[in-house]
C-alpha cells in the first residue's frame, strides 16, 4: 500500500484534521499522481457538512485534482512518469453498461466510484479525495493536461469547467443566442467564460453588486443585480438558455419567467432543499427545466482540450491547506473570486 496524508473531517460539524491513510498499490492499469493542486468546489462543503444526507466519514474532500504522474503500471499507455494528469468527480465505473458505453460514466448503472465520499469498485473500500498528497487511479479515468498552463487555474476545470461546458454544448450556446448565468461563483464564472467563448450574448444574474465589474471583465455583456426584482421585469421572455449555478435555496419562478419561447433553464446548482416552481412558469412559452451532472471522461477531455486551445482557465485564489476552513466560510458568503485552490506543495 502507498502511505499518504490528507485533510479530513470526521463528522458534519468537525474541524479539519490531518489524516494519514493508504492508497492502493499501483495496479497494471493505474497511475500514481502526486497532487499539485486541488480546487474547492461548493459540493465539497455540502458533503463535508452532511448537507446532502449521503456523507460518510472520515471524509477527505476534493475532486478538482491536478498533479504529476509519479509511477505508472505495466499496461499504462496514456501517461508516462512526469506527465501532468487530472482527476474529476469520479475515478471508476463498470465500463460495460449502456451509460458507460455512451460515454456517460457518471450515470453508470452498476457503480460510479466517486472520487471521495464514495466507494471503490468493490463497493466497500471508501474513496478519499484530492485534499491529499497522492491519488492512485486507473489511467482510463485520468485526464491528460498540457503542462504549459497555469496548473492551479486548470484544476477547477475538472468539475466547475465540465459542469458548465456540458450543458452549454448540449444546448448549443452560439452567436445570436442569449444566455444567462445565475450565481457568479466557481461554476458560474466558468459558465460565463465558456458561453462567451462560444459566441453567446451573456448576462450574469447575481446577488452581489460588488461582482459587476468582474462579470464584465470575464466577458459578460450584461450584469443584473437580482436583489431588486424591478431589474428583472423588463427581461421577461427574452432568454434562450439560463444556467442556474446557485448553491443555496432561491426562487426558480423568477428565472423561468425570463425564458423566451422554447427556452431552457439548466439546473447545475445543488441546494439541499427541494426547489419549488409554479407549473404556469413552465407552461408559458413552452419552457423546459432540465438538469445536468458533470460530464463523462470523453467530454471532460474534450473540455480540457477546448479550454487549452482557447486559453480558458479559472480565476483562482491559491491557498495552503491550513486555510481550507477559512475558504469554506468565505465560499458560503459568496466571497470568492472565483475558486479557492489548495497548493499541496506546503502540505
Ligand atoms: P460557489 O462558488 O459557492 O457559487 C455559488 C454562487 O451562488 C455564489 O457565488 C452566489 O453568486 C450564489 N449564491 C450563494 N448563495 C446564494 C443565495 N442565498 N441566494 C442567491 N444566490 C446565492 O459554488 P459552486 O462551487 O460554483 O457550486 C454551485 C452549486 O453547484 C453547488 O450547489 C454545487 O454543489 C453544485 N455543483 C453541481 C455540479 C453538477 O454536476 N451539477 C457540479 C459541481 C457543483 P452571486 O454572489 O453572484 O449571487
Ligand atoms: Zn465539484
């Protein structure tokens, strides 16, 4: 076994503590990654604090992982020692069900092995995430990352990037289309950069007046402060696509009412309480309310290659491990510009 060290919580209200634990030996198809950077996704906070009701402890969060390959198994072909590799939200799946063969491993019908707060394919061994020094992963579930990039700023692409890229591609964000992004956080700011790069006319809907300047710098064409409903009334029925990336409970009716004929609102945010909406908000203009969950390995690689080609990375605040608790508090207060990323060097 490979000894490693992580930062873990032992329960929903526990403080983070250093945890020594073991990764499996490097198997024939595995690579050992020395983690360089790991982003802090709001899903880490939801799960560390038990907000989704599915948490197991001790938990080492982290699913926006970038690192250097330190060892490769005998059958590995995709990576060599020294390459840069990434890990996103899952590390294995059955590979044969209709979801896996359709490149949607995140919906594996047998078992999708989450990067942390999950189980390995034996459905018994717990998985521990990227707030740690090493990860052992099957090469088929690791992503290739070009080394000549700001790797701290690439890490958030592994979750925030793919989660917004996937629905923007699915609903064909393009020139002439009006796209709204609700919530300018980790996911939201990636949604803005990606939708702008695809040529759409982009509006940020935000509760934070201080983010207006940033939104425009990120490339958004419009910024709407949602704390005053009067700002939204003139926009009713005008949007083709709205990506809702809000982490807390909020009123969906307001945003549904902004959709034009056949407009689509995509939920990517995962507040713990079930949202409610009036059917009338949907029926009018034949609107759709849909969901989207991360992306498969193939699409995640496509997104990473797209971002490298278009010079798109995340805006990050790089912190040492001991500042994770402070980063959680600030993320909850929407005080992050726009993703905290842990630098493992000092850990
Ligand atoms: P984040 O960085 O904390 O951003 C969330 C944003 O939501 C905030 O910046 C804020 O934007 C807005 N917000 C927060 N509290 C609010 C409130 N009470 N009312 C209205 N707006 C509020 O979070 P994230 O990492 O981007 O994640 C966002 C959500 O997506 C989380 O629930 C996360 O679990 C989920 N998620 C889903 C997937 C998926 O596959 N679908 C993947 C990753 C994450 P403003 O300041 O602009 O208002
Ligand atoms: Zn995430």
